[in-house]
C-alpha cells in the first residue's frame, strides 16, 4: 500500500517535468506549421500563375496539348502510309502576291559562325552587299537523320543544274532540339565533328551550305505547318524570302522538273 502511494505521488511529478521539458523544447525549436506537398505545390503554382504572363501560359498550355496529340509513333504511322510524301510538290511557281514569308531562323556552320536565314534584299544589314543576296534559295529542312536521303534526292540534282549560277543558294538545315546537345560545351564539340565538305569535292560557284540550328523550334515549325518530323521539307525562296515552291519526302522526276523550272523563273524575275 505504501509503495502504491509513493508511485502515485511520483507519477504526476514526472508528467509535470515532462510537460516542462516539452515546453522548453518548443521554445528552442519553434513549431513550423506543416502542409501537405500537394497543397504547397498548388499554391506555389498559383503564385507563379498570378505573377506570370497569362497569355504566355495559355500559349504554353496550347503547345503542350498540341504536342501531346503528336509524337514519334504518329509520325511513324504516317511514314508507313506514304513514305514521307505528306503531299505533292507544287507543279507551278506560287505567285508573288500569294506567297508567304519564310520565318527567320538562326543557323550555325561547323566552324561555329552563325547566320540568319533567309538572306533577303529587305534586310537592314550593312554587311550585306548586293551580290550576297540570291535571287533564288533552296532551303532543305531535316529534323531527324532518317530524312537526309530525302533531302539529298532534291539537293544533288539542284546542285548539278545550277552549279555555275552566282544568284542561287543551297542550304541544308539540320535541326537539333535535344536539351543536352544545345548546351554550349556540347554544342561546340558537336559542331567540330559535324559534316564538312570533303576535300575531293568539286569547287563550283554553288555550294551545299550545311548548317545546324540548335534549340526549340516549335513555333518555327508551327509557322510552316510542319507536323511530321521524320520526313524532309524543301522550300524554294525568292530574293525577298517568300516561299515560291515547296516539296516533301523523296523527289520524283516530275517534281524535280518542276523545282528546276521554277528556279529558272525566279532567276529571270526583275
């Protein structure tokens, strides 16, 4: 009985001492109100949403929705259906009044120098002389390595036909959108090992200018209505950078004939 009484007397003291210790700990380590990760994330997104540009956010949402509707498997499915020939090439030249401008894109040569395409007569560039502005430019776009043979089917006959023309340019643009490959050290290393003109190649007036464009090209593709990234896209531009002819995929004899005749017409335009 005596032992039980002593236990009852000691227990409250210990609990009181325990409460005092807890109180001291709270003073030293003040309590931080906890919230679930989902609540923190949503409120943070809300703050960014309120602070950011709502129009830009809406555009980004539309972009995500657009890109989710397209993908590698959708491109592959189309390639199996038509082999990259997403449409027929123009049979005749597009009239100047109906032609649209080719969007500006910055490209890099393998030596690291950069250039903005297209080169046009309405550009305010003091470094450009009249002889630097071509009357006709063939711009071949390749987003994946699989489309390079398609580009070659257009560029080689074009190069052979207009090899001695000083008023024609030929650009083969390869797009690199990988985040890692666009980082400056990797980009410089990549450009060093890129394709260069072979020493034994014939030095004609018209040269294949192989260039590369790094980074995000979504809005560039959007302007040109490019969806399938596995095929090649060919554009013939006039001296003002307007699209006067376009083709896709592998060239056919009739389409090549159309391209060459339209180029000749551009060279004759005043």
